[in-house]
C-alpha cells in the first residue's frame, strides 16, 4: 500500500500487531474477533507512525515464535515439558500439547531415552549414500574414507593418513 517497488528475494520487515480493541472500556473481553496474523502484519514504520495505536502482539510472538523453538531445545530434558515452559512464559498452558501425552491420555514414560547423537556413526548414517570421489591421477572412483583415517600396512603396523588422498594402492600420485 506504500507503492514501493518489491523484487523477488527482497527482505520486507513486518511486525504482527495486537488485534484492535473495541468499546470505551477496552479490556481483554472487548477485543474484536481475532483476525489472522497476515491481516495484522504491519511495516515497522507504520507501527511507529501510529503513535501507540498499533502495538506488537506479544502473546502471538510468545506462542508462535518463542515457545516452539524453546520447546524443541528443551525436549531432551526430562523434567521440562511444553506446558511447563508455557506457564513460565505467562501463557495459557491448557492449549499447549504436552509431548508426553499419548492419544489415550496415558503418559508415556521417557525411560531408556537415548539421544541420537550418542548412537554410533554407522547407526546414525546407515541410510546415507557414501560420498564417492574420483582421483585425478589414476581416474579411480572410490568411497571417500574421511579426512583422517587409520591405515594398516600388511605387516600389522598402523599409521594415520590425513588429507584428500587416493585409496588406490597402485596410484602413482596418492
């Protein structure tokens, strides 16, 4: 509505504003039927020009922008639930889905919980296609074993190989 030229990829700042209030004694019960966040999105300059008539919707930001990532970050912590976090943020916790509640209403116990980061690399990456590289010298395609690896020679001794090296033993320029 400001007749500004907008291109694909442009960053357009916005603020979700609180729903407009109605009536002379505007209290929490005199708020108009909630409009969508898209309808309440305003450019920061418009919010500043409103002289306080448009205010950021703090509850929207807490429930939509703050609570979800905090819940994901705290999910591995057994004693912290989304409902607990909502209460600490001053939100109505009755509308927050608790991660430990099952469909039947029974609570699932987090016994034997093990974060995926503790699994072995073989287990965590079992479904990942291995990276293959081609040696410029011998033109052999091989699975990339990693930047550092332990190499055994035939006599039983081991050494550490590091860097991008060809694994073909017949390569003239490994």
